[in-house]
């Protein structure tokens, strides 16, 4: 166990015994703000540097957008929490070989973008802005928290032909639950964390129902997203358990093709050659079906 994690767990759980709101506030700050930004890896630099970049502003935060190709037949790539767009470096040349144009961004508080944190609503707004610029997405590829954001955006009117969901979060409530479980934090802290998420991140946001947890679930109102989905998940994922993939399959039924892996965990799965092969094959078949029809 990481000594820092042990210290955080001990201090917060002890504090929660007599001051749960103080402990919950500390947990909320840790939850909301990535401890450190993911760095650009040497293996990603060449692809990263080939991108055409632009900047947009969302919620007063500078967001860096990346594009490979001319923007025609765009494929939207969504990174997860504490990650960045460059993690899709292995996908980019494969997508370009299909005549597709990958488009991605570093979410606020991530990568090279401004701000200290982001929310699912900011993700949705960036996605909407990119749809306005590039039109209907040929497809969307998303990882982890990006999967939750992708389902919300698609349900709220963003258009795409297919979705690849890698190591995705199906239940929005899994985010605070998984965070607390990972640090070994008790139920008092988790309850307070959920309260702060509701009150400080979403109160006053237009158009939201009282129950944000169900509303933001990727499994909410599956009939609103009638497109083919490839769900990829590792059986040993200790960040987002395999049960989240099974929930997506149960909600979307025959729309979902479920691919499970072993030994890749939560992060390495995105760069695994076999996973990329399957994802590219799934996206390529969209063009084949269109020609057959």
C-alpha cells in the first residue's frame, strides 16, 4: 500500500468519526482535483506533435483541441479522468488509414488545457462545440470516465454512427464509490462526498433533474441511443470493475458487442494491440455496412 494512501485513509477516517463534514470536504477536494496531470509520454510525442491544435473556451476554461487530418469523417476520442488526449496515440494512425479524421481534446484540468478540474457537463459542452464545428461524428471512442460523458452527450443530441466504450463507467455513482473504495474511506465520507458533488458541482445547472445520479448513468434511457456499441473491459480491472461492462450489456442488449480481456487492467487496455485491432475492425465495419445497404 502506498504510504500516502495509508496516511490519507487514516487521517480522513479518523476525522470522520467526529467531523464527517470536514473529512468529506477533504475527500471532495481530492476527488475533484487531479493530484497531478498526466504527462505526455515519449512514445506519444510524434503523433501528438502532428496534430493541428486549436483552443476553445468552456466555462471560462481554456480547452486544447487536437485534430489529425482535415476534419472530414471525424472520430471523437475521449480520454478518462487524470488522463489526456495523447493516450490515443496508437489509435490515430490506424484511424487515418481508414480515411477517418481523429478529433480529441484535453479536458479542463487535464493535459495542456487550463483550469484545475472538470465535470461531466463541461465534457458534454466541449463535445457539443466540436459537433458544431465538424458535424456528425463517424464514431466515438471513449475510455473510463470518458465513456460516461459519451453516453450523456449522445443521449442529449450529439450524433455519431458507432461507439467504442473501453473500461467504461456505467453508473455515475460508481465514481465516488470507487474513489472511496480505492482509498479505503468509510461510508460517512462517501455520503458526504456525494452530497458535496450534488450541491457544489450541479446545483443550479439548467435542465437537470433532482436525481443526478440516475440521470448521468450511462444506462439511463438506453432507447435514446440506438447505435452499435463495442464494450471492451478487462476482467481484472481494479479501478472500474467488470460489472460496469455487464450493466451496459444488460441495458443495451443486442446493440452491444462485449469484448473482455485478461491481464490488461484499467489503463494498459487502451494501448493493447489486440484491443485496438478489434476497435478498428468494429469502426471499419460501419463503412462496409453502409456500402452493403
